[in-house]
């Protein structure tokens, strides 16, 4: 079974200037454990696609199926549970709570799943260990570099052991050396955890490492192969 099946998916938004077609009849399959990069100019549908894959929005028409479940037909409570259990998010702007320590930011992702206090501490420590920040657990985001903050955000996304990682320009605010470190970390975690990884990026050097590159153009989609490295087991 594929991780995702999209069939004739369109998404429209009403604006003051009329209806905007953000996605147009997108049909796409994404395999379990695949790494797919999404590219395209600003406003061409990349974030809309990611929101639909994450169950944060519903299609105007067509179907988005995740592991056999039609996301457009799920009740909001079921969507919330699915996101909490199965989907991790990483963003360009980190989205860390500035008044919480690194550890508390990571642990917050577990609250919807309601594990016991001991389990939360154990899972949080393991996640920070995995991103190389065990010694920064009690630091506030403002006491960390940009790369370290993104590592905390990655730990937060993966602490709940999701099957899918959705990353929206995760290196967009980082310098080249830090960008390479973060991509290497994400690649390592993707392989170790058999994640399905969908990455939105403007960086062609990063996208070229993925198994496939999806290009969005005014809501239309085209797909081309990029690198054998973007498939599990390579």
C-alpha cells in the first residue's frame, strides 16, 4: 500500500478578487518510505499540497487517501488524532515556544497522545539524543543557534514516532554549512525510521538528492526522477 494516493485533487480558495485555484486535478502516488521533494515558485501550490497531505485542509474535489483512509471524509476529531499519531511537521521558522526549554518544546508534541509522565520524559530524551542535543535540553530557543533550534523542531516532529515527515523549507533560514548538516541529519533519520518524507524546498541541490522531484506550476503538477538515493535501502 502506498503512503498517499491523490486522485484528481483540486483546491480552490475564495478571495476578494475571486476564486483562486491553488491545485488543479493533481493525481499522485507516494510510496511508503519514499523521499519526495516539492519545488515551484511562491504561490504555485506547494504549501497547499503539503496542507492536504497533512490533513490540515480538505480538497475542493478529488480524494487524498493516506494509508487507505480518505482524509477528506474523516471527522475533525479523527483527523486531529491521525495528525498527532502519524504525521510530523518541520517548518522554516522552527515554530518553537520561546518561553519553553528545548525539552518542553519536544514534549509538547506528546500531549495529544496522553502518555504517562515517565514515558514523555523517556521519549523526549531519546528524541533529543537522536538529533545530538541531549546537552541542550534545558536551554531556551533564544539560547540556541538557528541550526540547534531546527534540531529541536525535528526532535519535536519525530518524538511521537510518525510514519510521515512533512518539511516546509526546513533549511530556508540557515547558512549553507548548517543547511547541509540539517539535511544530512534528516536523511539519516529518514533511513533509520523508514519515514515517508515530503520536502518542500527552493534549493535545487537539496531537491536533487530526493527520489523524485514534484514541480508545482500554477497548481498543476509534474514529476521527474531525481536520485536513487531518495529511496529506502539505497
